[in-house]
C-alpha cells in the first residue's frame, strides 16, 4: 500500500498509509478518461441510414496523430459494424497527410456476406507548386445495394430495382501545372464491372425488369479524359476563398480494347467567398453531356444523387440516394453557408465545429436542346462538420426532400 503514499506536511492525515491515498488515486485515474488529450482514441458511434443502404450501426475508435506543428496529419479509424442486410463487418481506414502537397489513404473491409472493399490512393503535388501533379488510385468494391430506377428525370420509386455491383478500377493521373492556378490533367482508367443478380429479395432484380439494359453482366473499359482547370483556392482541403473551375472531356472506345463506347464533356465550378471571420459562402454548379451514348452502359450515364461531387462524374443531391436519377445529360447546383460555431482543443490540436445549412438542386435529361434549369429537383438540410485545419474534415449531412430523409457521413467536403 505504500505505493499510494503522497508527499505533504508532516502529520497530515492524507499521508496515512492504506486510507485516504487509495480513495484519492482512483478518481484521479478516472478523470483521465474525461481529458481529451489523455484519451488513447476517440470512441465514435456509427449510425448510417443513407438511402438504399439499410441501417448500419457500429463503433469507430479513432486514433489521431499530430505533426511537429501540432496539426492532425494522420487518422486511423478501424471499425466494427453490423449491417441490416449483410451482417457483421470490419473495416480499416488510414488517412495520412505527409504535407499539404502529399497524402495517401488506404481503406479495406468486408462483411459477413456479399460486400467487400479495398481503396488505395497516393497524391503528390497537390499545391501545384511543382511542374507535375500525380495521382495513383486502385479500387475494388463489391456492393450489394445497387439501385436503378430507369432513365429520366421523373422516374418513380415503383420502378426501383436492385443489383450487386463488383468493380475493379486502376487509375493514373498526370497533370501539368503551367502556373500555380492553371493545370491540364490526363487520366487513364482501366475499369471492369460485373452487375450481378440482386442480394435483396425484397426488390426485383435489375435484369428482370430491364433485360436488355447495356451494362448488365460483364463490361470493361479503357477510359481516357482531359481536365483543364483553373484553381485559386487558398487551401486544397479546407478552402475559404477563391474558385475552382474545370472543363473536362473523355471517351471510351472498343477500338482500344473496351467492351463499350461513349463520350462525355462538361464543366464543373465551385466558388468560395468569406463573409466574416467565421462564415464562408460556397456555391457549386456542374453540367455533363454525352455526345455519343448508344453503346454506353447504364452506370456510365450522367447521375444525380448522394453526397459527393466528382468532376466529370456523379453530382450531389443529398435529399436522394446516390445515383437516384440517371440519363444522358445532367445539371446540378448547390449552395452552403459554412459557419464555425465552436472551437475545441483535443489531442493537442485545435478542432472546430462547423454548421453548414445547404440547398441542392438539379436534373437529368436526354435532349441536348432541353433547358437545364427547368423541372429541377430540390432538397436541403444541415451539415455538421468537424474541421482540423489544414488537412482534415469529417462530415455528417442530413437532408430532406420529397422522398426519405437522407443521412450521409464521411471524410472531406462534398465539393
């Protein structure tokens, strides 16, 4: 018991062996669990109710590491989850920001049935201060919750079908930086896709309702694209001012070994305007057209829905599930008011809580002559973001529209 003795004035009862010191030591140990800087990890409960994905619950122990400047530069976030559809699962996530110019990430996981995932990416030259920027990306994903409602801007939920989507993708991007703001990027993508019968017996399978749909079964593509961009943002990860505008064009052809043919062009832009010390107004808009599409698989069409903007590909409409609306062409626009409301100091770093009310709108359409501004879908909601500048943004976005409430979570801003 002498190990619990503490120094004090002679004769102080607190120095008596086997009584008071023991009673005081235990509360001191427990108090460490309420000190964020003393915690070995952040226990984050996981609740995912994104449309089409069922309910997933779990626990994520998040381990954070700081660099010499006290900035969070690495996140380890393994988790154990239970999926309503596919049972228990495990995932490993590592996000490493070596500097503001270089980063890499690795995500891998599996569930008891159907679903598997692997995603690795390495980026170099993000600041565009060198002649070249490089991105290498490898991905395997087997998802059991794919949905297709048919083509068009007014598809009904009664037309909903489901499928298993197995994808393998290898990408390399080489971007020439002419100035700090101006860049021309070339991307080569090798991609295979297998659309299988549904894993969810509560919905019809895609091939039963759309038996002649191009893209059902096996398909492969060698896709090439060019992206010319002008980027004056003050930060790649946590921007507050500036703009990014990108014009893109790409194609896939059987002449180069693909099993499908199509082309696409478009433009994507985001504008950031500070409106005070703690408020940034953000506007985003994108349009994508497919000049040729007769031999295009359905998954290569322009898509609207979900929480992510991918230049040249999907666009967000957070009141609806990913890929909810599909057709030849698309238009999307969003507005956010990102407001910092509270500062915290945890794990030796400054963390900011951000609220971001948002509005999303957009449509898909078949005819090039059709106005992109008519018959728009609209949804809105609130974004909750945890920001650790200059590298890390974690988000939870809750959206409301004419279908189910949608909840999305992840890393990085939606655009």
